[in-house]
C-alpha cells in the first residue's frame, strides 16, 4: 500500500469518528472514497466454509449399561459443527484450517464461495499449534498467497474472512492490536497475532489478510465471557502455519524441535538471590546427556535470555520458542553465565510423538489420556484429558498437567513412563502444573 493511500485511509477513519458514517462525502481530497471491495473480491474465493460431522459417545444418566439398554439410550450420537479454511495450494487442493475444527471428524465437507461443495480429507494435524492441513479435489480453486507474518506490525490494517455462526462467507476489518501474544491457553505453543477485526464462532480456521491480499494468519481463538466477539481475537501467524504444513507434507508428521533442558523462570527477585545481573530469563536446572543443549555447550545454572533475537522472559516463552521450531533447525541462544553474556548455536533434536490411554499404563490412571509433552523443552508426558469422576481425576490429576518424574525417576516420553510404571502398584508422580510442582500418589 502506498504512503499516499495510507494517509488517505487514516483521514477517512478520522472523518468517520468526527462526522459519523452517514455524513461521509463521496469523495475526499478530490479522490473517490477508498473501498476494500476490490481486495475482498480478490481474496474471498480462497476462503472456504467447513462443515464437520462427528460421532460422540453418550453417557447413561444412571451410570450403568443395563439401564441404558432398558431405556433405549444410544451409546453415541452424531453432531455437526462449522468452521473455516484457507486454500493455500490450488494445484494440489491443500487447505489450512484449525486442528480443533477437524479433530475427530467422521466427514468433512467444504463449500466454496460459489456454493460448490467438495469432500475433504485430513492430511495432517497438530494440536499444539492448532493447525491442520486438509485436501480436496483440486478443480477450479483459487489460492491465497502466503505473506510473511514476521513483517506484520501493530497498527497494520487487516481483514478477517470466515464462516461465523455458519452464516457463510463474512468479511470484517480492523487492525493488528498486538503481536507475540502468549498465555491464552493452558497448553500448546503460542505466538498469536491479536486483532480487533470481528471474529466469532465459525471463524476458526479462516483467513487474516493484510492490505496486499496476503495470508498473514489463521484465525483461531477469541477471548470473550459470552463466547462471541468483543474485539479481542487471535490468529496463528502464517510463518508458523506454513512451517507446520511443510513438515506434514515432507514427513507426514510434525517433527518438533527439542533443546533438552529443564528450565525455571527467573524474575528480578530470584536473579538477585543468585547474584545474576538479569531481570528475567529461563534458568537451566538440568541438561539431558547427548542433547542439543549439551552439544552446544550450555551448562546448568546458565540463564537463557534470547533465542534468535527473541527476548526470553520466562520458561514458558523459551518452551514456545523451541517448540515452534522444527527438529534439525539451528537456533541462536544468548545466555548469562557468571555475570557475562555468551551466545551459542544449537541444532535442535526431535521430540517424540505418541499418545496413550491411562488404562494402558496403570489402573489408577484410568480416565486420563497422555501424550509426549508439547510444552517442556526437555520432554515429559502431557496429561491431555481427564474424564470427570474417573480414577485419574479422583487422584488429583488434571488436564494440562505435565508428568516429569515417576517414583523419583525422570521421564521424557511415554515409553519411559510405561517402563517405570510397569510392575509398580504405587506410583508417585512429580507433576508440573503451571509454574509449580507437586507430587501425586497413584494406587
């Protein structure tokens, strides 16, 4: 966008605030009033509506299958939901959307702007970044070019296109309100673009577009007490979405980077206690043998302050910075050791990816679901789901917990968790919950 057009658009916004939309002139400064219509006509055909059908299990209100059968209560029922997606490769029929839009889908259908409906299949999905890649028959599709979200600045004008409340193609506009937002959810990796462009249920997976007609984000999350738009929406940056897509296409899975350290947040008070001249960062408390961290020369007691020129204020930010990189990628790390600043380059290892039900590990963990950790830079096991009232819930386990040790033995993945649990009637789980650790006894 030219400087002249930006100034003209700014003048329009000021005029709207001062005069009200009904009082706007047909021309401003001798030129026609600017309109987003040409941009919308260009990019809207690349945004699709998604309809998902899935089967969910139902519970008997009596808690007994005998009563379920007697009263004819079905074991499962069909549900439908709506979302959005963005065509990013018309030649191959690839569409980016959110993981939560297509998760556990039995059938996926997409509708183009011309109301043509196509069946879609999931190529790959990543819960930690909430990005999924689906595919349709590539006929007469229009793709949206992917822009560089690293070039986005606060204050940039944007439009959001999606399928709110299942209404169909809807366009809203706003600005980029903030960058690098984290802490929106309790797990996963976050580096959101925040926008005040109206985003509502059904917009998930839709496009956040800049004024050059480029995709800069996949709309994903809103913050609202009612569940509807209040002017605070979040999009996964296009650079992250594109990285996930490339890994899915290249490897058939997401190969997330692993540094191999256990870390603790350092604030000004704790830094003072350590005699360190920093006001924030991530303290290295353990280094795994043979890990990327060890090979790069990091040591216990180092305080990591930057990764690839991105400031690190706490352990969560370091986990994000590492987890959003792919295995094999090289990163620059700045850290403080003995009061002096140092920098090294580390080539990341790979996090293991697997899932397991609690019943496969220990009877006391029944009702819980586990996966290789998506938030720890050293590994561990995520508690991804805990069924209310289940044995796991009764013993204090919560969704979002990360198991880092069992019976005083550290665990990096599900394989190690199973190995330690095997043959033990009692398990003592060392669990990280937010910024604190606690011990749970499982019988």
